[in-house]
C-alpha cells in the first residue's frame, strides 16, 4: 500500500464562497435592539427593574449591571471633535 492511499484521505474540495453580501446592511431588519431612551420608563431586559446609572454613552442597570447604549448616542459623530482657539487672548487662569 502506498502512503496516503488510505480511505481516510480525501481531496479537499471546498467551495470558496464570498462571505459578504451584495445587498446593503439594513438595521431595521435586525430585530429587537434594546436601548435606553431618555424621558421614558426603561425596564432592564435582564431583571425588569427601572433604576439606571446613566453615563455619556451607556446606561447601566443599578441592580444587575446590564449595560444599554443610549438612543441619543447614535446621533452623535463617532469621531472626536477638536476645538481650537485662534486670537490674541492669552489664558487668564493663572493671573493674579
């Protein structure tokens, strides 16, 4: 018997399918998406309670620590905002 002539060795005939789709991503079709909404009663999807610790981008349940993104955080730009000053006024913070 020759090496590699056993019945356990088979040719690798995998298909090379493309993993990306030609249709664009539609977030409305992804189903339920839990977010924290300001000025509404928000129940925790983990424990059902309504006590929240709200930060800049996330709200965390005060009982079970489930974190939800804020609905308003999706409207903000993802990149950092740089503010520069031009002009002649020096920083007066250390003036006596």
